[in-house]
């Protein structure tokens, strides 16, 4: 004796398989093309990013040189003042005979 719901069971299985394929295949296809075009986009973007990195490095080096020159002035003046102070103190002690 055959089950009276057998055709509906078969139809439900086909329907379930159809929806499973739909829910798996569509995101899979979307992800495939997304990573494909993302790879192309990264390849296209590489040259402008390298150029931007080059300019950022140039600006950084120029800023470091300028800041080193600016900071060098008070450091040099302070060191010169300290040297003159110590030299004057030793000369003064020598003159006084200490």
C-alpha cells in the first residue's frame, strides 16, 4: 500500500533542495565576484597608494630635518653657555690661585 502523501513528500524534498541551492549558490556567486573585483581593485589601487606613501615619506623626512635644525639652535646655545661658564670659572679660580 502506497503512502497517499508520497507525491507531496517528493515535492517538498525538491522544494527544499531548490531553496538550499538558492541560499547557498547566490551568496557563493556574490562572494566569488566580490573577491575577484576586490583583487582587481587592489591591483589598480597599488600605484596611487605607493605614490602617496612616497610623498608622505618625503614630507616626514623634511619635517624631521627642519625640526632637528630648529631644536639644534637652543641646544647649541645652551651647550655654548655651559662651556663658557665652566671655562670662566676655571680661569677665575686660576687667577685667584685656588
